[in-house]
C-alpha cells in the first residue's frame, strides 16, 4: 500500500510498518493531541511547575532497539508502496 493509505490507517489508530525496513519490529503510530502538566525537567526549566502544555498530534516510531521516538517520513518512505499493518 502507499503512504496515503498508511496515513489514513495511522489516523484510524492502526500501527503501520514497511516491508523495506530492515529493523525487526519497527513500526509507526499516531499520537493524538494531548495536554501535559509540567512536573519535571526539562520543562520545569522553561515553564513554572503545574503549567499546562499542549502537544499537537504527531507520529512516533518504535525503532529496532525497541525505543520510541518522534518520526518524520523521508522521500523514500513517502513514495514507497510497501506499507502494511503490523
């Protein structure tokens, strides 16, 4: 499937991967908008403790090491046709 399909599936709450990714158990998922109450560094160095901060929706990835990081598609990902459900 193509990237447009993948984006729609992410918005529907699905986890998506690419056959072309060579890391085991790598996938991406949508993180919906949320509010966070500042209670620890590094945000307490920027905002007063208890301040509400808004996070916009974004895409995160589980990488090959099992860590979760913010993710942005590169051109190869955007043009790939090997997207699929996990």
